[in-house]
């Protein structure tokens, strides 16, 4: 069940350290997890001695979030949590879960309606709205002389005579369209108006089994054939079913926002730009970008999508128009609506699918445990009375030291798993602390470079 607005607001404030931030600048701490701090001085030290970490604010920000993720992960593992319970598995694999559920829902509502039995297939062929067409192309263009073009036309005429006489496969050996030639000249199932007009007119004038007169287009001369259904039955079935699925998809997706009363907030464009500037900070945001019957799409949801979107999508956001960004929100909200539809329809993962996803998470956790050396805690550590929190912090600090020396050894916590870990524990990354670490690192690096009589490399100044 959804929590009340009041409870959710209080948890959001406390969980992200909001109340404390009102009164504290946090210049000495870059980040905090459950009362443990990542000191600005420690971050500066690691960056100054690193052979691969550039002293840049964005790199330090990512480094701070790595620390948060590792501490949260180490806490859970040292507490005996395997992180392969159903809640963790579903949260850590949400992109795959969405894809599986929506795919199955799609098959239920669209795939079955687009399946053609024998009678419907016969009717579709006779109706002729979609046609499976073959062609043989003899290329000709305006760069050729008139005599060359005429020679090409005569070649096409000879091939047409051969094809019309029943020797299509032999004629196809001269086909100058390599893709079609490899498939007996097949261009596929086409609809009216999808090819250049001379080709389109010729293809849709053909009866079953007929070969059209040689047809000239900007590509050259075509011998066009409409095979009888008995020769291409399964190929025609697949092509038409794909067309019907696409049509049903388009209709369903067009009607979905209207049926669920999707409303994109007027402030959505501004919020998208804000999220794009700092997706990590926005991940916990509950600010609503769009709402629909039974759900909503928030700034936090958008921030999590940034992990999946192509890099160029984020780069285009600052210059995109408000209308473009609202359309962007609508497209992502449509995925949320589809997921809500799967829940309403009772679509679920199979036990085999869940098992595969659990195996994926188990492997991720194993790799992280190995990287952090959490599976090799010395008995002396626990015998000495060191708390779980102390052990977690020590292992994370040691791992960050190794990353500073060899950044290529980084094993990040996958973003969906990190989001799950952050939901239950108070944490925060502080801009003031990051600035302090950045200033300290630059000053220390400048001092070292000055003492060595060298100019600081670009990115470390």
C-alpha cells in the first residue's frame, strides 16, 4: 500500500538529512551514511595521490556516491543479508522486470489478436491491402548514356520474359539488388504507398502469380512479381502478422494516455532540465512530472531512467524546447502506465524468470563482496570487538584507496541495486563538503607540483 503523504514527506526529509541540512553547512563531510562521514580531507588525499582520478568536481561527486553505495552494501552484507530476497531481486532488476512484464502483457492483448488462422490468411491475401512482392532490379541512373540506359532496359525485358515463363529463380541470378537476390527477389510484405510510385502502382495492379511489365524508377528497371499464396504462405503470414501487431500497438499506445487520463505537469520541462543537471541528487525526489489514473511519474523515476538512456539524450536536454521535453516525459510516463496495466491484468514473472534474475543479483553481489574483500574478514577483527559498522567503513575505505591507485579496478554497485540500498538508510552527499574536498585537493596538488618544479596537469589544477 502507498504510504500517506504526511508520512512519506517526513521520511523523505529525515531520510535525506533535509532537517539537519537547514542548520548545517557540512563543509568537513563530503557524505554521510547512517551517522558515518566521508571526510573532505580523506577525499582530497585520495585524489591527490591518485594516478587516474582527475581533480574535477563531477568526478569527486561520483566518487562520493560510490562511497555511499559501498557503505550501504557492506552494512547489509555484514549483517547477513544475501540481497537475493524477492524485494531486492525485483528492485535490483527493475528494467528487466518491466521489459518481461510489458512484453508478456503485449503478447496477451496484441499478439493473439494479430494471429492469423488459415481462413483469415486467405482473406488477407485476397483483399490485397498487404502484398508480398518480389522484384529483380537492373540498375540504371542519369549518369549513364542513353544507349547504356536502353541496353539496361532491354536486359530487364529479357529477364521479365524469362521470369513470366516460369524461370524466376534463373532470372533472379541477374538481380542487382543484393538483399533481394539473396531471398529469391523478395522485398517483403508491403502496404500501399510505401515504395516509390511507379513501383507501388505496378505492385498493386498485379493479380496472384502475375509479373508486371518492366517498371522504371529512379533506381533502374524492375521486374515485379506477386507470387501466389500457396508458394509464400508462411512468409506472407509472418509479414502480415507483423504489420497487424504494429498497427495494434500504435492504436493501443495512442489510446492509453486518453483512457488513463494522463496529465503532464506544466512545470515538467523545467523539472527535466533540473534532473538532467544532477540525476544522482534527484533520484530520491517525489516531485510529480505526470499523473494518470492509478499512478504517477516522478523526478526520481526520470533520474533512474537516465541510467538506461543513450548519453546523447541527456546532452540534448538543455537545448530542447519545452514541448519536446513534455513529449519526452509523456513517452516515459507511458511505460509507467503500461506497467500499471500489467498489474491490473495480473501479469507476473514465472518462477524460471525470477530464478534467472536472482542469479544475476547473486553474481553482482558476489563480485562486489570480492572487490571489497568482505568475504575474507579476519577473525581478529571480530574478536577485537570491532562493530559491523566499523568493519564496513574500514573495508570501504581500503577499497577506495585501491581505486585511487588503480581506477580500472572499480566494480560499481549497479544503479538499480544502489537505489534499493538507499531506500532504507539515511544518507546524504553534501555540495559544501565536495567543494571543500575539491579546494583542498587543488591546493595540495599545486603545492606538490610547485615543490617538484612542474606545472599541474590539466584536470588537476
